[in-house]
């Protein structure tokens, strides 16, 4: 019997754990390739910039492959290529100290040029790899130029024929919008090709990638539907409706080894579904660590999210700012611990609230993975009140740790959480309307179950812990997508 064909996929990303990561995309671009490789149906590799902040222990193990010159508009820049195998995945690193030897990954005046260089370098380096990809899978606006450059310059070159491009939208809020005047000077896009990236008088790299790619992948089936609606698309609904036949929604998974309460070294106490009393010890230890009143009985509500409005901080603020006679959510008997950073206004507000409610609230303005794991284990409930959520890993991690998610009905939250108030087999609480009153009432009902229906609460925890949010199901669907694309 003939051996089945192995799909070869090169993930192109601005970040990947553990080398460089600021959020969920970095986790996906590590965990998904690893899961795909385990299936033996796809060989997935990853390419990212060689940032200054990549740890020395990884740099010291890298193998130098080659160096070339990459042309970008009028520039000709050095480009080095390094290789490292880590945890079952081969990673390629693109080296250029002018662009990437900086203390942060993003936030520079020339980010457009930096990642245009990276995108061009990826394509120029393909002949030097010991790997001939069938599919190039770029991720969000910083690598959106990969399918654009491929369509404009590479698809007819010898050795580049028949490569397919998948453009992954992790968050459509960030589209790579720049002044049209820089198209030639920075991106090297000719006037006759400007229509591909032009949108509303500006350059929009997401729009160009949507036009030129073969498949648009999103992080959940619900988000695939939502981005075609004006309220979620940030202006691109017309383009996405036009290309709706390209759109595929596959729910993300989580690393079930990393997020395992029975083995995680970050926890004060390890536990599983059969010894949830040990989870309470994690709560008391975290309360002590954060100088909160130590109380095993009080419901601890956790939240780990980037501090930007669409994560639900605006309705959380409305909830906290309520006054008599209705009172606010912090007047109920709960503690609230939030971890995240982002918008200075949100950071400042939460720091102020912490001072006002020093016995109730802790706002940790940073992102610390170890502390986040401690919070997942310690909290009784996890609040995810997002306006939009392409997939969300937080609700999956919370379930894994026996922490009941309270979510708004949007994006991947709909695809992963079943409302226990409407379905006896549910794994969390869900509210529909993006409204602080509706959210508060849902939290109040969850707190009521926690206090007065202990058996139901324990069953709810165990149902969440039993959910299969591993990458196995997601990897199988990606395998099918690749197979249909390159047949």
C-alpha cells in the first residue's frame, strides 16, 4: 500500500514560545506545529526573527545555515539564517541586528519596515532550507506581506511553484494600516500593484493578505462568522464577504501538559478532579502571597487579560463604578485578582481601585506566566467578559484547573463553553448582552451556586476538568485543511 503523503507547512510568525512571546499567538505558533508533527500527517516548522531577547541558552545551540542579501525597495540588507530543533519542532531564525537587536519585539517607528524585511527574507530563504514547504502559514498583520509578496513576485519563479498560502487572523482589530505614501519606499510595492493593499485611502496589509492568500484561517468557527459582520470586522466585512469561501474556523487548543494542575511546578499544591480540596489550599496561599485576607470560603474571581477595552474592561469599570442603591459587584462577598498590562488608562484605573478596595482587589500590572498559573489554580471563577474573542485560551485553561469560567457569548467562547444554566452538562456560565448589569447578575448567580449548592458546584468543576481542549482535535482539522489545499 502506498505511503500517505505528508503535508509540509512552514509557520511564519513574529513570535513563538519560548523564544519570544507576548500573547496567545506565540503559544499557538508553538503548540499547533508540535501537535501537527505528532500526528505524522504534517511536518510543520516555524520561522521567526532572531530577536535580541531570545535567551542565550537557545542561541548557543543554534546551527548557522547561511547568509544572503535581501532586497527591499531600494535597500539591500544582510540576512542570516539559523536553525534549532526544540521539543519536536524545527525553528528557523532570521538574523539582522539592525532590525532585531532591540530590547523589545514591537513598538518602534519602523515596525512596518522591520517586518516587511522579515516577510521578504522568508521568501528569499526558501531555497536554502532543508525543507520544501507545500504551505506557507503567516500569522496576523506583521507577516501579512508573505502572501502578498508571493503573489506579486515569487509564484512564477522556479522552485516556488504551487506553494499555497494560509493567512491566519488571530485578531482582526490589528490590520497593519499605514499611509499609502510609503508603499514603494518601505514595502517595495509598485504603483500598478497598489490596489491589492489599498483600502480607504491607506495601506491595509490584512486586506492585501485576504486578497492574495488561498485560505483565511481563524481561531474558532464562531469568529469565522463574526468577522464578516460590520460590528466585528473593523471595516473589512465587505472584503471578507467577497472572500467568504476561503474562510475556515478551527478552534484552538491548549497544551494539556503545560496546563496540568496535577503536575504544574508553579502551583502551591498539585491537585486533580478527585482531590479538589487541595485547590482551596492554593487559594489561601495566593491570598497570603498577595496580602489579601486569608479566607478559604470567600469566592476568588480571577481575570488574566491584556488591558484593552475589547477584553471587557469597560463594562467591568461600569460595574465597579455603580453606586447605591444597586451597589457594585465588589460590594458582594468576593475577592478579585486581575493580571495584565496594556492601556495606561485601564492600568491606572485598576491601580486606583486596588487602593480603594485593598481587602478585595489586587491588580497586577504585568504579565507573569508563573503567577497566572497560580491564579488559575487558586481562583474559584474566571471572568472573561470580552466584547470580541477570536478564540480565547483562558476559558480552556480555567476549566482544566477546575476554575469555573464566566464568559460573554462571543467568538471562541461560544465554541468552548456550554452555559450550565441552560444545559445540565454545561461547563461554565455565559451571558449574552455586552452589559455590566447582565454581567453582574451572572456573577451573582455563580456566587450563589458556589455558596448554596456545593454539590452542583463541585460537579460543574469536574465537568470542566473533563473537557478535552487538547490540540489533538484541532490538529486533525488542520491536517484535513492542508490535504484538501495541496491535493
